[in-house]
C-alpha cells in the first residue's frame, strides 16, 4: 500500500503483476504503449538498452522483467518522474539493472554512458506547432515536443546506438513518413513497420544499412470488436510475451 502522505501517487501493476509501478494519480500515466515497446526488444543476456523518455520507468521495468541478464539506462527530462523511476526500480528489486538519468535531449548525453545494443523511445507524440497542450505541465512535457523535437530525439538515439545496434520507436501512425525520412537521413536504412490497430500507433524497428528499405509486416491487432484485447495482445500485455516483427 502507498502511505497516506503519498496520496498523489497510485501503485499499479503491469505484465499481470510482474511489475509494480508508482505513478502520479493525475497527469500523464503509463499506457500500453510502454509495454508494447518493451516487448518488441529482442535483447540477449549482457546487452545494454537505452530508453529515451523514460518517465516513471515502465519500459525499463518491463524489459528487465521479461529479459534475463540485460541492463537498462533511462533518460528523463522531468526530475520528479526520474525520481519515481528510481523508486520503481527499487520497488521491483531491479535497481542493479535499471537506472535513470535526468537529462534534456536538447543537449548531448553524458559521454560516460557509452553506447548501447538497443535504443528504445516513446517520444512526445505531438509537434509543438499543432498541439493543444494539457494544462498539467508534466503531462504537457510528456505529450508535446518542447526543447527537443522528433528529429532531435532520433539523432540522439542514433548517436547512442552501437553500429550494429537496433532502434525501436513507438509513435503516431500519421507521423510515419516523417519518422522514416529522419531515419533514412541518419543512416537507418533497414526499417520495419508494424501497425497496432485499432490504435493509430506504429512500431518502427530500424537497423543501419547503406540504402533505405521499408518493410511492412503484419499488424498486431490490439482489440476485438467488443473492445476486449485479442489473444495476441493479452499474451504481450499480461503474460510478458514478446512482440515479434
């Protein structure tokens, strides 16, 4: 239970209770996007993963709950959310494998972080020019581009990835062409797209290649017509299954 002094927080569960998550009761709250992004990472033991825009740490916690032997560094702009991410790592007994660094992506990442086998990111979905930001400042920062736009997020991800590394992005499907354009200019030539109907979301996996090639793979349908999750979605969201490309 959360103490009375922390009534501004809730304690929630992900992956069928495998992950416990403290998060603000109001403002931006973790959605299934974080779980789906974590499920799409195919990491081997000993590999390092970077999570850009870590929030309260949901992606990193889901990754380490599912994959043995990997470690995750989260980057988060908001100090209060980064502090919660650190608490969540301790709450789940994962502090030795998951840590969070406070950093504005408008600036270079600390050099001592090194490079990563996989970089994952769930950037703010809305460009500042077209957004109607939430009156909640924390939610606005999480959902609307601010000091770093989408191009900058992807450039930071590129600089942090090993030459043979993988980049995974979850975003709005109406920004897919923009994402692929940025990836191509950054040297991510091998791009695979997986749609997530009925949500207007896409997962994009990129690997470096000399020539830009886009592959569209079968979608993952999240909901049945009655609104319940499909069996495939349940396997990922509740049973910690992998999201295969």
